[in-house]
């Protein structure tokens, strides 16, 4: 799966060489370090922040992921488990809060992969 955008998105590796993690802290649940990223990849020298406020676009991606998680949570809670709508609402809130750190990182990974592609030459350097 290495060499695909999905590999970079789900592992948080550099989108160009897929060798180094973009994040200084691997655990997304350390909330005070959730956005701490390396300035550039030490392997291929790709600069992650193309311009100031580059990752603002990831907020829109995060919104889409959040909506998908909320809809899936509602369907599971209401139709499969059989909870009432109000209780399903509380399940949605809980799932969204618990998945927030993963959602934030995943949104950044998806966003940066819109702008960079895998490069075999840089991966082998």
C-alpha cells in the first residue's frame, strides 16, 4: 500500500517520500501536541506548510469527516442498537468528542495530500 495517497493519509507520513512522520508526536490524544508538525521532511526536504495558514482548508475536510461520523453514529445507535433519538444524539456527541483528535489529524493528512503526490525518486534518497 506504500506509494498511495491512502498510505500517507492513514499513517501521517510525508506525502512525497512516505518515509518520515509529519508529526512530532505520534499519539494524537496528547492534545497539547496535536498540531506539532515538523517544518519539513528530513528525508526529501518537502516543506509541509506551503504558505501561511495553509492548513485552514483542513477545517472543511474535518467538517465533512465529522458529518460522516455523526451520521454513522446515529444510524448505529438508532437503528441497530435501538436507542431513542435523544439518546442517539448523546451518542453522537460522545463519539464526535472522542474522535476529535483523530479527525483533526486525518483532515490535515487528507488536505496536504491534495497538494503533494508520491515521488519514487525522493522515496529512495
